[in-house]
C-alpha cells in the first residue's frame, strides 16, 4: 500500500525526541562544565516533582534540536521509513519463518509478556524489595528509576499511538493502513482499538526502557546489559510474531525506550558517577583532581 508522505513528516516530528533525550544531558553538562562544583544534584529531587520536570523536558525536547543531532536523527528516521515501506513483506517473511519453526509459537507468547505493564512494575518492585532486605541503596534507586521510566515511556507511546493511528497486522490480514490523527477518537469505539494502536510498540518501549535503566545502573557487570537487551529484543520481535505490531513499530519503540531510560539515569541517578573528586599522587606531591564524565 502506498504511504501518504504526510506520515513521514509526522514521524519526523515525533521521532527526533528520542535522539534529543540521549543528548540533552550531555549538552547541559557541557554548558555547566565551568561550574561543575556547584552542579545541582537532581537525584535528590522528590519523586513526583522529578517526574513532572522530566515529562516537561521530554515533550518539549523537539524545540531544543541542534544541528549536531541531525545526523543521528536522520539515521533513525531513514531506518524507520525503510522499514515502514517494507513492513508488509517483512511481516509475511517472519510469519513464514514462524510457521516453519514450532519453537517460535511456544516461545513467543511467553517472552511477549515481558512488555506488559505488570511485568515492568513487578521488576521495579523486586528491585525495591531486594534493596530493603539487603540494605542496598543502588537497588532501591534502580527501582525508582525503572518506575519513572515506565511512566515516561507510557506517556510517550500513547502520544504516538493517538497521533499516527496505525492498524495492527492482525486487523486486516497483514495489510498496512494509517488513519493519522483522524483516528484519535475512533479508537475508543467498541472493538476498534487494534485498528488504530500499532505505532509505536508499547511493549517494546516499556521493556527497552526497563532494560536500559538496569543496564546503565549495573554496567560494571558486563553480563547484565547483554541479558537485559537480549530479553528486550526477544520481547520486541515477539510483538511481530504475535501479530500485534510491524517491525517499524518495534524499532521505534526500542529507540525511544533506550533514549528515555538513558535520560532518566543520567539525570536522576546518584550512582551515575558524573563528578569524581580523587587524590592524585605524582613526583611533585599529592593533589586533588576532578573528573567529570560527559
């Protein structure tokens, strides 16, 4: 089906948020380099106040686009556009593979549950419980950051779903269609949600947000990011095999989830170790050194 080029414009308006989220804190850090000793500790901001601040920052990020970000943004837009143009063929190929491999049918409905809201909130709860029992402040902070990220990803993905109004593959036997903003209210009519709810993938953005926070908080243990992102990828692919999303929905969900998770950790984690003050010994004596990680 030929796509209306207005869709690409809408994708641009929505997608460039993701690149800005991952670079916003770096820009802020560079601007504050000269006064890093006085840098405000955002990790101490109360939960709901921080949540409100970050929601505002996320949804206004398109207005802070910088020329240096255009290459990254353009790459994401280009990949998304290519996937959209080939989504129907990709979907059929994946379904053919699924029909020839019984293990996909067995695995898919299990791993897809990792994108459920209950699963992601449960992960946050387990980290908090573990932190309480083991008196582990890092685990408790991971719980807080995963919950914040889950809320942010939920808001962002719903904005996208209401804006684009893309139908799921299950709606019309693997045929793609976009209603755009005109489907904003139609989605609430009886049994119509699947007609307007595909782009981007909510399960994927949620699990990639959670995976990114965990990976960032425990990146000193290399196996943690490997496991986290592998499980998130399986969950994302399962959204296609479960007939609920196109591959472009999954790709964009993964990019947004990753970007939001990175943003939350960079801004709100006291374990991010951005500013380090340490003794330095050399032939001239001992002094204090300051290192700031951008």
